[in-house]
C-alpha cells in the first residue's frame, strides 16, 4: 500500500511540474561584474521565451535589470545581468526571474549577497614547469582598487 501511495504521489508531482521552469541564480555576485542566470524548462521541447531578470534591494527597488529573448533548445538558456559597480555590498538583495512565453514563470530568490572587489594577485613565471635546481623568475602583481604594487624576484628552486 505504501509503495502504491508513494508511486502515485511521485506521478502527481511530475504531472504538476511538467510545464514549469527551474531558474538557477548565484548566491553571491560581485559589484561591477555580470551574474549568470540559467533557465531550464522541465519539459524538453524547443520554446521561444522572453526572460526578465531584476536585482532588487531591500525596499524592492530595481538595482539592475535585463531582458532577453531566448530560444530554449533542449530546454536550457542563459541570461547575463550586469551588476552596477557602485552597488553597496551586503545580503539585502533579491533576484527576480520572470519568463513569458508558452509558459509563464515568476520567482524571486532571496538573500543574494553582493560583494565588492578588494584586490587581485597576478603571478607570472618565465616557464610553465621547473625542474629541480632550475632558476625561477617570477613577477607578482598585487592590484588593489586604489593602486597597483609590483614585485620582481629571482629564486632558485
């Protein structure tokens, strides 16, 4: 009896979900960069849809938005949304994804963190692979938001 009931519930869940989408959004995005929003149709057929994506702050004001028409082949599509560089860092953001087409979809992901870029470190070597005893030459470049610091060094491995 339990087996029949669980199979029936699984079938009902599939029937209810057959004409919907799944949108995956990043939990953390960086100010000044683009965030990828992936959309998948659970029913694997070709569809032409219009996708609206908005980043909202805690007052539900739009921080960034994008609109794209995609032809979802094999049920998948990707939309990029550009996060403004002056967006304050924090957890007070949401991403809303709305799809209009054969099927409509409207969902909001909460607690999305926006981070700011603090620094980058670039390490450049003169060779890809060193053997024991080889002389290694490398450059280290630390780039902070306000300045660039460069350091050159020669080392024996």
